[in-house]
C-alpha cells in the first residue's frame, strides 16, 4: 500500500498563484501582440489568428511530454505532515 502524501497549504497556494500568473500572461499578451502585428508588421487578421492558434496548439502539445518528464523525475518533493 502506498503512503498518502499531503501537500502544505503554502505549496497549494503558490500553485494557484502560478496558474493565475500564467493565465494573465497568456491572456494579457495576446491582444497586445495582435495589435503589434497589425500595426507594425502589417499582418491581416487571418495571419494573426493563425499565429495565435499555432501558439495555443504548440502549448497544448508541449504539456504532455513536459508532464511525463516531471512524472519520471526521481527527485520528488516529499512533505510529510
């Protein structure tokens, strides 16, 4: 039988803050990037949408191998409370 691990409240709260920060960066940069591409690089809306979609798809694809790598790491955080 495997021992149940409990995470500290601080650890869970820091994970919440990280998720909020990443969502803020992703959702905050998108509109500015699209305006920049339209104004400076003279891209049309279809090109901007394609670039933003490619970025989102690449992020989703990269999450699976990154998660598998984290799962295979031998150095695990142990927090015995």
